[in-house]
């Protein structure tokens, strides 16, 4: 997730005696995301001290959610239960320039298939990033992702792609996550864009629901996505959205 030099993020850890398990949390712009396990009632006061405007709580047994809602009704809440994984996509604007990134988070007891899919999605993105330099072409990025993913038995979604980004959120070029080597636009120093492969455990087909926003797999298979904003330097690349805590993929220990 993007955290500017004047860090808006902080690692929020509570003494282990207060709860059986706290796997991770992140506080960005006064919005707190916490993933924790059971036995967390004593965390209430610690959370409220941070004075969050919005609390997104990921908890398997839901006890802390109910307690906070009863004592501090002024806060907003979103409940996430009984799912394998969730993707959080974050955009930050710093000095009128955009940063775009997303990451997978696991919730509860995650299936082996979900873990394998998440790992493959992350690794495909990083394999594509590691070849970046002036002179290669956009098709090389897509080829790197597609060949790795299909060897794993998964599929690359065609309906969504990466994009150019600067002081405009979405701009050319489109960065496809499938393709052929030595095809497409040639990379040059100064180019900035996102790489954000969306990978399905089943077939590649997706559909957008009636809300005009939510995308789901047509065959109801699992899907995963990671995203980084990158820039092309004189002879290599730079990742602008790396975690200051060096978080890469679940589990974020």
C-alpha cells in the first residue's frame, strides 16, 4: 500500500496477552483495517484511542464488532465473514499525483487452492516487474504473466488491465496481462503505469453485476489480484507502491 514519506500509516500491534491472535493492521488516513482472531474484546479502548473515522473489521467470530457497535455507535463498520480472501485496492493522491496499488488479505482458515492462487498471482506480477527496463515492450509484460500463470493451471482475466498513471488516474497505455513477446508499445524512461494481474482459479471469463462495479467470475471460481505502480528509469525500474513494512503477500507477519 502506498504510504508517502510523511507516513500516514503505522503498524498497530497490541500485547499478545490482550488477545489470542492479531495478524495485522494498518491505519491509513484515519481509516483502520484490522484483521484479528477470537478473544479480542479488550482491544476496544485501544482502537478507540486511535479515533478512527471508519473502521473496517475483519474478524472470524464477530465479538469485537458487536462490542464496538454497542459502545461506539458513531463509527461506521463493515463486516467480513466466512470468506477465503479479500482484495483491498488503495489509491492515494500526493501533490496531485496518483499512486494505485492492491493486495490480497486472507481471512480465517484459507483453502490450499486459495493460497496457491494468491501466491501465483503475486509471483506473476513480480516476474513481470523484474524484466522492466527501457527497450522491452508491453507484450513482454503480458507474456511473462500469462506463461507463468497458465503453467500453474490458472487463467488470466482479459477484461481488465493495467494503465498509465501520473497526475491523471487512468491514461494510456493499457497494460495487458497476456500477450506475445516483442509486441506492443516500447518502454522508455519516464513512463509510469500499473501492473495488476487478475487471476482466476477456473476459466478466465468474468461479468459485472447490475451495480455496474462488482466483477465476479462467471464460473464462480476463486479470483485474486495484486497491483503495483511502477516507473521506468534510465536502465531499470522503480516500484512506487512497495510497503514500508516490507509486506508482500499473505501471511503478513
